């Protein structure tokens, strides 16, 4: 079976950065803070699980920062560990 030229092209998954320049170009700090509860809830499912990178549209650096922020917020009892 011959493949068309369109099918042979590799289609990548493109997502724009979810947190572009949150505090300015020269600021080197966390992408997201554990105190931003409403923002963190956008990246949790209804069962309080973290969304995947592909579903959330984040890159690896942002996903690691989100993971740390959610862990800190759960430890401080700002977010639940589960939805039950």
C-alpha cells in the first residue's frame, strides 16, 4: 500500500506555553505558587488528580512546577488529596 506524502509527514503536538512571562523577562522564580488555589484547581481533574501534560497543555518545566505547588498546597490543606 503506497502512502501519500501528507500521511508520511509527522504531525507533532503543539501547545502554547500556559504561563508565558508571568513576572517579567528577567525574573527567575517559580512558574506557579502553591497559594494560587484557583489556578491549581484548573489543572486537577474532578477526582483531584493532576492532569497529564498533553491534556493540560504544559511543558515539562511548567508541569514540574505545578506538581510541586500541588504537593505543597495539599500539605498545607489548601487542596484535598482526594475528592471523597
